[in-house]
């Protein structure tokens, strides 16, 4: 493992001790890491780089991203990793841990496994939605599913679905 990125939402101030512990653990093992910018002040540690968006994250040249939080935080990481293939380790600091299923208590064991390359990557489907309207700006990626809904309640929407560039089907619906 060459370099690790650490991401978490700005609401992690209540987990300051844990974030400092994680940074100290990586420092003690001489594993370089970078932090999302709002974690830098919380962590109070010696990281080499910081990031706040996809472009800055990619400049950090990390091999793995640690997501601190819950499943919602894991979903947030999509805006950082996009289709780069960089794996994400979810450490659950939230309530639900379906995607972020590593507990805080397993942190040292997880880092040990990363050091020795003794882990498995669970692949997830990444979806990219393109439209002729700028619906999502650059944030058009989703994990496993996405929802399209009409903007008003008076009529149905018409959705033309294409697969591999060919019309797959046309739907008259109120949501997909």
C-alpha cells in the first residue's frame, strides 16, 4: 500500500479522537496519507496532501480511500473516486453499516491487512447517467441504483432508455 486517502463528512468533530488515532496509526507505520480538507483541522496531524474534490483527490495519487462515517458517506465518495477504480474501505462511524461495514474496533486489523495485501475487494456496480440536460453537473455517478422523477405532479414523463447506443425501450412513467 503506497498511499491512503481519508474522507469524512464535516460533522465528524465528535469523532476527533478516533481520527487522530487513525492518523497516528498510519504515521507509526510510515504509511503516507492525505485527508479531505475539512478533516485536516480535526486530525491535527502530518498529512502530505489534502483534497476537497475529484481533481484534487486524483492529484493525491492514492491507492485506497478510507471513508469514515456510514453508508451515506460511502455514497459521497463516488464524487471523489468516480470511475478511477480506487477501492474504498468504509469504516462505520454512523448508524447503518451495509456498505461501511468495518467497525472502528477493526481499524488496526484492517490496516495490518492492507499492509500485507491480505484483503479482498468487493466489486460494486457503478452507474453513470448522461443526459442532454445538465441534470447533475459532474456528479452523474451512482452506486447500484439511481432514481429519475418528474419535476411537477401534473403529467407523466417519457423516458427513452438506450443500451449500447440502441433504443432499448420507451417508458411513460412518473419515476424510474
